């Protein structure tokens, strides 16, 4: 049950004005990808399952209405009319984890106007955030070239409310595990954890080996120790000594600072020389796809990566430019297309279908326009109920990995990628021109 604080207030003010004017008939909104973030060739559409859960549970609780009454901003009769409101509309959407290009509608909401208006902010927040994280994760996983990547984003998130969604989206994007425990409990995402520097600091410089010994005894099957609290070379040697002292295999050492290329080479040489060839080297330290790609190209002997900040700030630093726009409204004569003409922010009129003609090429058309290709928008909710047969999270992840792999290296590369091509159908192009001509002053 959403709090009133999940609404952008203009959704409420407009809804009251619509209600007063009797403009509550059925409308269609589309949540679209206006453009690609700089340096990206595609965006992984994510967040659909959470968006559908939100819509299925949507309602204004009595305490929400009481809080709105207390503000004195809204008419009492309007709030009374909202007492029984729920989302009763339809949703058509592109399958979660599908890579898409600029201008693409990711989902369409068809519902009474007030219901469709009140869910705008929440849908944008869910889909924009998870799409940004999933795409960032996929780019990082690609850069790692087969080396596993773990999600360490929790401590860098803007708030705890983003923890589950970020871990979920990162899993869709291909990470091997997450350090966010709740995602393991709630979603079944594999979890992972090493140790922080303060574990070693608790023992002091002279007690570094003892710290490693105690940790190995506690977690003999999964112990990865951080070796650069004081000095990475001494740390690796003490980790080796701890493994020998306890008789427990050293699963891995983690490097979290300095020149990761040079330090990983030094660590690998020490481990191999002492017969610890099976011990893995894990690298962290504010990594992103560009840093990881550089390390991989340089041949750094790093076996796995942990990424935190790049996933945590994906929405803020690499914002997916999603918008939620009215595209059509029901009249006595049927569906009337509408179009926003604002400079640089024009919207596509009418209800749309997206046709995939090749892995790297889509066409946006009107819903009743015959176009060659595979249609991407499909029914996922009718009359406020999620349709049966929705994929599991693991199925979404597997599908997304295969779909991105089909794009080819030019779209997937970290530096200066090509963009997934998106064009308008003849029918959509004609409707754009007709509405633009009809709207402009003579």
C-alpha cells in the first residue's frame, strides 16, 4: 500500500481538477525511453515485475486520505471519491531484460485518467532506476570477459529503500552474486561476502595473520581475506601463513586499493611461488566497466571483481531518460491520438507497437499498422490483475543475457559503442506530421 509520499503532488492536483471537470474517461499513457545515456549503445529494460506488483497493490489507504485532508490542499469531496480507488487498468509491456534503443516505449498503461495519472511517479522511479542498474551491470559483466562480478552496492546507495531493487536489477544484468543479504532471502539471488579492513584493524598490524586464521576457521568453505589493510605484499604472505597454520585452503585474497594491475601481478607471483595456484584474486576499489576493461586488456591476473559505487549511482550518474506521456484518449468516436510538441521533448502520438526486425534494429509503429518483425509489446496486466505465466527472475536474467549477446560487439563495447537503431514506421511518421501541422498556428 503506497504512502501519499510516493506521489508527485502534481499527480494529485491534476487528478482533482480532472475529477471536477468530469474528464475521467479512459486514456493511454506510454512510459518511453527518450534517449540513451551518453556512451551507451542500448538500455536493458528492467523493473517490470516490481511495477506490476505496485499497480496490483495500488490503493489510497484511510491514513493516506487523512494525511491529505490535514494539508488542506485538496477538496474533501475529491478525497471522498478517492476512498475506493484502485488500479483497474491494462498494461502492455516489453519483456523485462530486453535491450532497447532510444525513443522506445517500454510499457503502455490504459486506464481511467485519474488512475493512470496517479501512478506516473512510481512507475518512472521503478523502471528508470532498475533499467539503469541492469544496463550498468550488463556493461560491467561484458567488460569482465567471463570473470564473475559481484554486487557490493549496498553501502553506496542513496537509501535503504533502493537496496532490494538495485540487487534485483544487478542480478538481471548478469552479476554472479550480491552482498545485499535481503536480496538472497527475498529473491533467491546468490549472496557473497568477504571481510572489511576493520576486521584486520581489530587485531592490529602484528595480528594480521591471526585475523586471517580466525576468519578461515569461521568460514572454511568461502573465506576471502582482504590483504591490503597495511601492505598488500605482507598481507598475501600472512594469508598464506594463516592457511598453512590452520590447514584450511585459502579461497581468495581481495585487493581494494592502489594499482590493481601491478598489485594483482605481485600477489599472483607470491601465491604461485608458494603453491597457492588455486587461490583467486578478487579486485574491488570503485571499479566500473571502463576500469575493468582496462585491467582485462592489460592481462591483470584478476579472477573476480566486486563493484559497488558504479551500480549504486547508476540512476544518478547515468540516468535513463524515461518519460511517461499521454499518447491517446478515448472519445465517443474512438481513440484520439495526442502529441506534445515542446522543443526537444516532442512525444509520439497514438498507441504503439515496437517491432524487432533484427537484434540491433527496431521500428516503432501504430498499434493497428502492419509491420514486418517480431512484436515486443505484449499484454501483462488486464483489469488490474497480473496475467498468469510471467517469467521468474532467473528466467528474466537468462533471457536478458542471451538477448544482449545477440547485439554484437559494436553495440556492447564500453567505449564509443554504436546505438541500437530505432526508426518510425510510415504510419507513425505521417501521424506526427498531421498533428504537428494541425497544431501550428496558420
